[in-house]
């Protein structure tokens, strides 16, 4: 159960949450969410989750790997934020978390009661839509807010017309 969403109350703005990673469909999800935010005067939240599985080394190596992962996360988020500022004229919120992606998405949604929609990109690859999208339709995630799934093959014009 998720706490009550506050995005429609005075002093609050509806937020769309997009998970940022290195997949091509992620860019389409971010573009769609940015277009929706521009159209509705909302807020875009970009979340990058660093999976902890990579840090099972000696303490010194673990710290270096964690620092490198944080630098990668910030670089990716900054790159997306720059594109969104330039194309849509909006300033996204940037969030970096460390943990299992599904768990961290749930935590961010619970902590920020203005987040009302989760936007995920669906891969066009024959292997399937991607693990997060698959978890939405399977038993894995059951996110507590509505989820919008954006196909990877949508063009900029199509995103503009839909957003």
C-alpha cells in the first residue's frame, strides 16, 4: 500500500518518475515524460539506481568501484537533464540510489508523495520489453502507482503528439 499522493493538493505538483539506465528505450521514456511535464506543468524525476552486486570486493576496491558507479550515474543523469532542459525547457529532479532497482523505485515513490506516474521504456528487442516492464505485468513489482509504458520505437513527432 502506498501513502496518499499529494500531487493534486495546494502547493504540490504532479511528478512523473523515469528510471535512467543505459538502454535505448530509457531515452524514449524520458522524452515522453518530459513532453507530458511540459504539457501539464508538472515535474520530472530522473532516477538512476546503482545495483549493489558489483561491490563485493575488498574495502579499498569496493570504495573505488562505488565512487566510479556514482560518477557514472551522475554523468548519465546530467546528460539526460541537459537534453531535457534544451529540448523541453524544464528542470528535472535528479536522484541516485544504491540497491535493487525495484526496491529503490518503491522507496522513492513512498518517500515523494507527489510522484503520481511511473514511466518505463519498453525495448523493441526480440528478447522482450526489459526487466522492469516485465515485472509490471508479472508478479515481481506491482508498483503502487499507475505505470505508463513507452515503446522504444516511438519517434519524436509521435511522442509530441501523445504527450
